[in-house]
């Protein structure tokens, strides 16, 4: 049945001027030159597949933006078309209102509205239409049970798998095809979340081991390019000891499969029990029990990852096999120290960063060639909660990252950190781009690499739209993590998309109400929207003093807000007050204040100092709207040139 379907697909796509881009075995991607050609192709396929032996097929069509990365297709169009197709039945062709508008003037097509639907992971309700030409089936409402939000879900579920998808690139039209034939094993999207393994043996003092095993499995799975999405640690860690069902968690994270497990340590033995569940069906895809001596604990995560890849029917390249089987240390005690370091670093405070550094260095003392531990130290110094200046902190971070890469040139974490340093400190945008692209190629599901790469594309002015897409990719991989949520809101502000920035930063503050960076950028967004009352309300929640210069202070924000809202006298009073309280503040933020006060000479002095001190915020200077009043000044253009922007 599948062979016949593929033969019909290839012939029909060719006849109607299309091109099959990729064939994944359970999916195909194709292009067409127009929506009409795509619809005619869909009709021809349905007609041919009704002759014996019949192949039940459902088709969904949609128009929207898509993008390519390393041979994969992403974008909202892919998601929407997949959801539309999921409503269908055998021998049906469904499409969105965007497609319907292109068919209205063509009498050869008959269509009928099926109503409005709220799809999972799609913000707004959508009207869906069915092609009603002779020979095609128009689904009845009670037959439709696709990828809907819970309030629209119907009972019952078809056990079918996707056979192909086609994309019209010239108009960004996406079609998804689904053939009905029975299949054993996993049949969903290759997307997975690994929940924190539960520690059932030792007391909480050993919690870092169970968390470490979870993170190692996530990291190994992230390196498999055929897995479409592997959710990051910061999004899954909140589900430790959760009362939510696996289905609820999967819907929240946008994945098809959930891995859970327990870790029990007894004397010199450790027992791990794992279970992989297909969320929509609650079907057990795979599970296993592992028992090993504590000295063998360094290999178990790779074994679990390999079993999951096989259970999800994902492809794995020889290079990926090598990567996920790699041991970064043979010393169990060094591994434990490294894991304690990660445990503390994940908490992101000055005190816990100090603890993380201590444990990373203990790991290195036991194993001087432990690349991951050096990479961990590098991350501490680029985040820099200690109050060091960038001139002091970043060279230390670079030294550690370079050391890690000298031990393992394929370590994506260290490559990502180095790529960030090349951007924010060296202003070496070309090499930063190469480094970050290499990191993504080695670990396509690493959110931070996508985040930094998206920043680079936008902040250099190379491609703002693609930069936002990269940030969205990072967010899709770690949807409940605060940082990618915040960065997306901030970057919408830099793109002058103030309404989008407002909504995204509101969402970020709902995740973390105390977030300093989100509050500061939210204030700037509110001021850009001239919502002065709410802006002042937010600014009054920002502390007047912080250890790190990266963080916002209330004083410069208040002064800026007074100036923007027209009260320059109060702005000057507040500026004098904040400089008296804390003279050594971010020169970048102070420059923004002086611009609003009309003192451009002082603003440029502050920007020059920010440049000399490698103020992290200078990373964004080319696109930050607060500097629009001086953008055409020769001094500003000279500054950008010094930073290798032009």
C-alpha cells in the first residue's frame, strides 16, 4: 500500500510541476509553483488512490511562511497544515481560509466550510474548508478528532501514521498527506520531553545524580538531527513530582512522547527504570530496567539515549552514534563533582555560582582533561553574577572555553560559549557566525546555540526576520525557560514590534515575576507605546542597586522615563540622584538617558566608555530604538565601524 502511494505521489507531483524535496520514510516534502497546481495535484492523487488496491489518504493545505535549516523545514505553516490534515478522513482534502480565498474565483473547485477550530499550539481559531468535488469525502463533524485544544477534543482516536507532506515554496503553501495503514510501535512526531528522573533511593543530597542523569539523556538526544524537538532541561525541571498527567505535560510542551524514570541507589549498585510513552494514546513505546555498578554509571545515559532513538524510529548517523557514546571522563568522582557544579549553576545566583565554580574545579583536579567542566566554568564567567567587569570576566571565560575545545573540538556547549564571546567581546561577527553554526550542526536541539545565533543575525542587521525565527526555535526547544521567553520579547522591541514585545514580556513575567531583565525591557516597551502610567509602575518594582552591571537599576530607568514622557527637569534630578548613589553604572543605559535629555556629547562619551569596557549591552547598539535620535550622527557611524558592524 505504501509503495503504491509513493508511486502515485511521485508521478502526480511531477505532472503538476512540483518537486519532492525530502523523503523521510514516514513523510515527504514537496514544492509547487502555485496553490492551484497543488490542489489539482491533491485531487489527482485522491482520484488515483480510489482504484484497487485503495489507499485511504487525507490531505491538508495551508499558506504561510516556512524556513529551512540543515535540510529540515520549520515554521508556523508546517504546524498549521499538519493540524488541518489531522481533522480529515480517508479521501478528503481540507484547507485553510487562505487557500479558500485563492480558489474562490475558480469554478472547477467546489468547497464547503467545516466551521472554526482551535488547534493545539496555534494562537487563533481557524476556519477550515473541505473540497467537495465529486468523488471526495467531506468529513462529518462527529468524525473529526484531530490535533485540537482540549476544549474541542472528541472521544476516539484513529491509529494512523503520516505518510507524506508537501510544501509549496514559491507561495509558501504547505500540504500534508496522511495514508491510513496500521503500524506497530511509535507513529507520532519525533518530538520528546525527558522528565526529571525521580530519586527513590538515597536522600535529597543525591538529587543531583538523578537530575544529572536526566540532563545527560537530554543532551545526548539533542545531538540526534532526526529528532525534531528535544525539550531543554529548564522547561522539564518544573515537572518534578508533578500531579499533571503525561498528556497534559505533552500538550504544554508540544511533544509526542514523554520519557520518565526512577533512580534508586543501593550500596554500590544503582537501579534505573525508564518508560517511554506516546502521549496521545498513552501507549508504552519502550521501557527497560538497568542495574549497574556505580563505577559504570558514566555509560548508562548513552545506552538509554540509543534505545530511545530506536524506539522512536529515528535515524542516527555514524557521527551521532560516536557523539552520544562519548565519555567525557572515566573518573566517577570527577563526574559527581561536575554534576554538583551543574546542580548549583542551574540556580543562577551569586552564591550558587560560587558553589558551582568550586565543584567544577574539584572535578578538574581529579580529571584535568574534563572538557565539560572547563565549559561549565566558562559559562559562569559569561553570565558573571560576581560583579566583575566584562574586561575581567570575559577573558577568563574565553580561556576556559578554549581549553574545553582543545580537549574536544566538537563540544557544542563550549562552541556556543565561544561564539557568544566572539560576538559580545571580540565583535568578530564572521567567526562568531561560523562557530555558532558549527555548534548547531553538532547539537541541533541545543536552545542556547539557536538563541545566540538568532541574536547575531538580528543585531548585526543581517536578517532580522531569520533572527527572530532562530529565537523562536530556541523557545520551542525550551518553552518554559525564562531566558528564551525574555530574549524573544526583547528582540521584538529591537525590531520595533512593540505590541509583540508587550505580549511576550508579559508572558515572561508570568513565568518569573521577579525577572530584572524582563522588567527593564518591559518598561522600555511600555514607554515606546507611550503607556507611561504602567511604565512607571513597572520601573518602581526594579531595585535601585544590583551587583551585576548587566542588570537594570531603577535610577537610569526612571530618569529615562521622565525624559521620554516630557518631564526633563525631573529626569535630570533623578539622574543626579542615581549617579550620586552609584557612580559606576552601565554607561550604555546612561547614554540612553543623555540622548533623551538632548546632551548628545555626553551620550557619546558614555557610549565610548561602554565600548571600551565591553559593556554587554553594546551587543545590541546597532538595533536598539533608544539610539534612533543619534543614528545618523557621524560619531555613531564611526562607533559601529569600530565594532565591525559596517
